[in-house]
């Protein structure tokens, strides 16, 4: 087992996990607006999606998808559409929250109480699906793992190292996002952030829309290059 390789993978993956993106944004949203259990299931969903990406990359399936113009474009279209839809939902929620706060400004209900009543609680399964789809349908995640494994996991790497790498990335992902979920879902933290729900939704919406637009722009360039 190549411990140096595993250490390199761990460092790169940890840096990627901590970087702001759709995964980080959705965990913040879930942990501050949903129950702790739902947020943890969301973290599990993201970790499972990363496990799938890892498996597909090791099997060479991800590379095959990227090399197929039609298949890769389809993945990008589906992924960007999902991210755009999620971003639209977050922006709509932020706008609705801002308008509602203005309407209730003269009523004896605090913004925090209003936000607590407004939030629709998700089931644990729904939280898992949101985490799973957010990472799994993000084409940038697909590209990241293709690049990571094509550089570090060469044909000379033995099977035990590949299995260890798969388990390692899953555990790191689950640990990081679960830690975020646990910290941000603490009652005191949630109480403080409830009043800022509209800002959180706004930031989440901007992040998702920005990623979707970037992917859509790449698709447009691919289409133009064909002519």
C-alpha cells in the first residue's frame, strides 16, 4: 500500500472539501435551516456521491464519459440544470423572506420567530437526496476526480491502494461535512443564524447559479467549437 500516495490524496481532497462551492453551501443551508439529523443525512449524501465519483474514476468510466462529446455534454446539461434550479429556489426563498420580514416589521413577531415558522422541515431521506444530487450532478466534481485520479492513480498503483483511497476519500468527506452539520446545527448557532436565513439563501443561490452559468458557458463554447 502506497502511504505517500494516500497522504497526497488526503491533503488535496481536504483542501477541495474546504473550498467554497455547492457542497459547502448546501450543508450550511441545511444545518442552519433544518434539523441536525437532516443535515447529517445531507452530509452522508454528499459523501456517497463522492464515493460514486471515486468508483467511476477508478473504473475509467468517468474518462469514457468525458471523451464522449454527447455523453459529457448531456452530463453537463443535466448538472447545470439541477444546480440552476436549486439556485433559483434559494434566491426565491431569500426574496420571499425579505418581503415577509418587511410585511411583519410592524407586527409583534420577531424576524427570528418568523423564520422559524417559515422554514419547511425536510425528512432525513430528502436531506440525503439533496446532498447526493448536489455533488453527483455537479460536472465540476466529475472533472475534479478525473483529473485527480488520472494524475495520481496510475496503472502501476495496486488494488489495495485503490481500495484504501476510495475508503479514505469517503471517510474524509463524511467527517468534514458531518462536522459542519454538527457545529452549525447547534441550537445556539441556529438561533443566531435564523435571522440571517435570507442572506444564507441569497449566498447559496448566487453560488449555485454562478456554477450553473459557468457550466452553461462551457457547453456553449463546446457547441461553437464544433462549427
